[in-house]
């Protein structure tokens, strides 16, 4: 709606009306015909309003929650979230300010302006979207999926979590991956001895979804100028990851490429090969309606979505050294936490029977990864609030104002591996896992496509 105000008193009334009516966002254009000094005082009362002041120009008021929102965050991402500006000590600020504005109005002529208010979201700036997405951060999941489809036409069989190669009565299962822009956090925090664990995890967690036991791993370490001490720390993490997954570090490649990488930075990729008997391969073909989804917890963000994480971090104004809100660790410590290696746990569960399909929750989150193991015509119903979402995800969503659907398609949200099991095996598996670890019954298989929530 459009309201024409003739004084800063009227302006104050409009803003208060919006606030107490629960309006989530608004945009205001103020045409200033003389000194806007009286309006500048409003900043004392409304610190969450962004005002760019210049005489004879428009003043822009961006979304009310843009500058410093105070949100009542949900206990889970499925709960409605209310984000409204919080007026600290409103009664103490309002009366003195109104008296000040009234006094000014006796000395200055009225400044006519118009305010256009809308309940729809408005960008805080042309280059800063109101609700961040992975695509805004430069990563297009749809483009990646399209490329996989095109490659699959040239090389049938590609598209699973690992590639299967027949060898006698077994399959060799191979996987390759990197760590992505999580490396940027390693550079900034100086923590290099766990990033190798992430590298191993991303490949071995993929090939174990077929039921394969990892045999060996190879790494590729590339840098502009070789820093032997730094490289040793990285390789130490890779060795640690191989020990956790009970596979051999068979070899690797160290590439020194002057002027190709920034000073002090490096890149990593890894390659894992495992083996599984043909009659024991986990391929999802026997999944049916009523089967149960069991989730194994993650340690945090793992190694996906960091382009969006870094965008959120920049927008929040916090640094990696700042404390994760409400927690006793820093943002850097929470974000750099190494990826869980599920190999031994998953192989143990598989050995006892009842597992029909396994999804590694990486890029694409729940939305894209769980359906990858289903036969056509089947989908997943995920139970809302059935697992614990780590605080780091709650901070990411709040600081980036990220929609629920985007969170579920970008991050693991606290579940790094999903097992699809028969109803008969579900209770036994949950009981056995929970003796030493944590597992969640997070949903079931239903007719249809994709992932829905209830």
C-alpha cells in the first residue's frame, strides 16, 4: 500500500504500525525537499533501518530485518519462523525522540514524502539477495545434474555414488572427489591437519554406499610453491582418514605449479577403490513402499556447501574467530570439523542384513541424494523433527535468511548417511547402533517422486 506522510511524526507512526502489525518486510522511498535532519533522529529508535541520507535525493529503507534482525529461531527447520525487528527499551526511546522530533517540527517546515510498503521480500541491495541460495554463491546444482545426464549418455552406468567395474565374481567400486572451497577455511584458520580426513571421507563414503570395502586411496596435492611442513600436515590428515576407513594410502601426486595458485594455497583431490561381491552389492533395486529411512549423524557441514557458507559468513559480518552464537566454540572450529567417515559403521550394519539402499548426503542434500537410490516411482517421506540439527546449520539459515527448501538441497542438515532398510530390520539396526552411537528413524519410502516432509 502507499501512504503519503507530511512529517517525521507520521513517518514514525507508519513504522510503528508496520512493526506491531507483524509486517515481515517493507520498502520505503522518501522524497526529501529540505534538510532531513529530523529523520536522522529516527535512527536512534530504529537502528535496524538502513537509511542513506542526502538532501534532494531518495532515502531507501530496506527490509526491516536486513541490518540486524532478531529472530525467534525454530527448534527445527520445519517450524514456522518469525523474524521481526526487536525494539530494545522502546518505551525509554520513544517518548524522548518524539519530543525531539516535535520540537524540530516547530523550527523546520514539513518534509513531504511517500512510503510504499509491501509484505513481500525486498533485497537489501542489488547484489545482496534477501534470501541467499547456493546459486547466488556461484554453485548451480541444476547445471551439475544436467552435465551428469549428458555424460551418462556417452558412458552408461555413470551417475551413482561410485562406479562399478566387474572383476570375476566381484565389482571394483571407484570414487573420486575433492574438498571444495572448504579449503579456503583451512587457509584462513591455519588448520591443515584435518582437511585430509575430509578428502578421504568424500570418496570412501561414496563407494561404501554400494557395500564396497575400500582397498586403497590415492591423493593429488597441487600448489604454487611447495611448503614441505604444510604439505606434511595435509598428508597426515589423509593418512588418518585412510586408517579410519581401513584402506591403504597407495600413492599420490604432488604438483608444484608456480603462478597457478595463490601463495600459501593448495588444491586437493582424491581417488578411492573398493571391492564388493556381486551378490552382495547394495543397489536399491529391492526397495519398496514402507521401507524405513535411518539417518546417521554428521559432524556438521562436512565438505559441501561452503561457497554458500562463506557467502553467509561475509554477509553476517562475523569472522571465523567469533563464537558460534549460543555455543562454546568458534565459527571456524564448527565449520572446519572433519567429515565423518562412515565406512566401518556402515559395513558392520550391512553385514547383519536388511539394508537395501544407502545414500551419502553431500551436495544436493536430502532433496537430490536420497532419490538416487530409489527405483522409479518411489520417493521419500521424511519425518519433521526426527533428528537433531546441529547449531551451525541454524546459524547458517538465520544469518543467510535461507529458505528451508534451499537448506535441504544444499546441506546434510545433521544427517551424513541415510540407510534404506526393511521394516523388519529397522528396529534391530536402530537398537544395535544406539548402543555405541546415534541413529535416527527419519522417514519411510512412499509412492511418488522426490522427497516430501511431514
